[in-house]
């Protein structure tokens, strides 16, 4: 039996790229793609260790928590192949209209009790335009902001005018979730009812209104590693403050119901690569982590994640918030993002959305409940 030697040149190159990122430089696509293409387990663990160091350098040991409320479920006109709420597919996803104020108050209270910074209103529709629905959305945002329990965020689809974005800002919205989902090249493979440029146009309206952007994507839809790299580079280019990384959870009735899951180590490698490309941003592990990572969930932070979506997802279950909080304690990480407790240098970006002032299966409830 012969021993196979590990090529230490890969370790040295990973460390060199890490040092450059820590010094404030950016790596280019060729360098990033080399990281995405790493195969050996030893190389991936070296990559994760470096990403963890980058996370700690830029974000400290505080983990930003957020949750979501499915404020309007089902019947969406868009044909996104990953989504159980699309009217194009026959799924068991719940359907109901835009919720009133009381469920949102309950979600905000539960979030505050669990040290969650933000609650995002999410709606299954194409998007927002002037009219009574926008009026109602703005009312809910004002109510949540006035209560002061959590920061009200929103993910309400495409926006067709600057006026709509301005109204959301005036209502008190600070951060809007609008995922690019995948690379420009791969986007038509999973959605044809709107375009990649439609999403960029929406982000442009929001940024002009002074609203921070939460934008990421879904990994495991059949895209290539280069597609994942291009997505991260696009997110860097648009200046996303929070970057949710979701992993496909195949839902019965959708075109992706039989999609084979990615290996957990491939997922962790992807998170680490995102940290290299987006060193000072909030990289948030979101949908699909429980079913895809299983016992390796806690390793997401060692791979560079600095934020976590807790509570149930839109139509699928997550592990309990108590389990997530215990996981953070076990790792020596803190969910407490109070500005007065921020460590020196723990947040290098005033636009990151973390809440810190920088110093130098199907859910039974209609919300991301705790």
C-alpha cells in the first residue's frame, strides 16, 4: 500500500490568496475559479481554514441572524423551476393572500426573543407597483419599524419604477432581498418569465433610493462551478451588503424534484469561495442547509459564513432556533449584534447590513416561525 502525497503547492497558493485578501486586495476570476475547482479534501479543508480566518478578520465572531415571514403564499405567476409557490407547478405549497399586521407582530416578538436582528417580509408574486398592495406593504413596514423590535426587511419581487423604491425607503425599509439566483449565463435555465437584467434593474432602483441590498443565489440547480464563480463576482460588482447562499431543496411537483443533491464538502467549498470573493460582506447560509448539510451544518462558519437564516423557510422546515443558538455557543460564536458590543475591526463595511456601527419539509405556519 503506497501513500499518496498531498501537493503542498496548493496549500501555499491558497495561503497566498488569503494573505492578499486580508491585506485588502481582490482576487480575479482566474484565481477564484481555481479555488472553486479544488477537489482534494485536504485542499478544501485548507481553503475553509483560510476562509474562516478572513471571516474572523472582517466580521469578528458575531453572527448576524435573520428570519423571514411568508407574507403572501402561493400562486406566483413566475416559472422559477426551484420554487414550490409557482402557479406553473402542482405542489402542496400553502396559498393565502397578504397577511395582516398581527402575524407580523408575533414574528417580530419571537425574533427579538431569539436575538434575531431582522425579519423579512416575503411575497409570492412577480413584484410591486403603485397601487393598494404597495400601500398595504408600506403600512406593514411602518408598523414594524415603529415597534422597534427588529429591523423590517422585505423581499417582494421585481420593482418597476423608482417611485416604488422611494416609497419603500420612506416607509422605513433599510434592506431589500432580491437574489440574482445564478449567473447570467445559467439564469434562463431556471426562469424564463423574467430576465437577469430585470433583477439588476430592480436592484438599481433600490440602491438609488438608498436601500441596502441582500442578494445571493441558489446552489445545486445543475449549474457549473464557473457559474457559481460568476454569480459571486456579479454580487461583488453590484455591491450586495448581505449575500444569502441557498442550497436547492428539491420539492415534489417542481421541475427540480429529482435533482441530485450536491456533496456537503462541495457546498462548504462554495461558501469558502464566496468568502474569498466577498471578504467584508455578510455571507448568510439560508435555505436548504438542514437537508443538504445534515451533521455538517456547524462547519458553515468554519467555511466563512457570518450570518444565518433561522426559523422556518418559506415552505420548508428548518431546525429549531434553540438548536441554532446552541450550535453558535458550541463554536464560541455570538448572535448578539448590539453595536456597543462590537469588537474593534469586527465590521469593516458600513453598508453590510449587520446592524453594527463600524469602529475604524413543508411548514405548517404561514411564516418563518420559531
